[in-house]
C-alpha cells in the first residue's frame, strides 16, 4: 500500500492502530505517551497496560484504543540514546518491525507511528527518521499495509523529503 509522513496529532488519526512510544513499565509518561493516555482514557488504558507490563526495549504489545479514533494502541519501548554505539539503531528498528509484525498478525490494514525515541529519550531526529524509514520500507516490500509517520514538527517533514530525494 503506502507510506506517508504527515504533520498531525497521532491521537486524532482514524487508523486501525496508533503506536505509543512507551516506557518498559507501560506507565503513562510525557510527550506522545502522555497524550495517548489522556486521549484514550487514562484509567482504562493503564489497567490494560498493567496486564502486559513490563516489556523489553524493542518489544511490542497491543491494547484496545478505548476513546481514541484508532481501534488499537500498539505499545513499544524505544531505546534511550547514549551515543549511537550501544545498539540503539538495532533496538529502534526492532520497535518498528515488531509493531508492524503485531499489526500484520492481527490483520490490521493501517497504522500510525510517532518518531520513536526522538523526544525525551534523546535519539537525534535525523538518525531516528532514517531508522524509521528503512524499517518501514523494508516491511512494505513483503506486506500490504497503509503506514503513517505522524509528527508535530514540520522540520521533520522537510528532513523526510530530503532523505527521500537521496534514495
């Protein structure tokens, strides 16, 4: 199908699943994670997450979307960025790949990701974007799904377009 980057609040997207850039304890946090918990309904989402936690970095699990327009939330724990020499790229790629595999296993047709680990976890946006794009494009070579990368910062869209022009 398709892969698109768009400037949007991920909690408003009408897709089969949105991805939560979660922590390993699946607790409500700040940034995208906090926004998802607020929009989905904190108590219901936390109760569902409590049954699935803890998870490992790179792992993905799924809960209902509750009050969101999305039917499901796929939670994946991104890596904390150190210096890029501690397996961060492999762990970040695992977040995308495992989330996409989980979506495919559940016959989901559309999914929206944030730029995982690029907020408080400190992953440089350009590097995080390159990992996301590569992981998603590799998945689409063998799967048919509509995939979105939802970002708030318009500079990330310009960066994506520059990356695409080099491929």
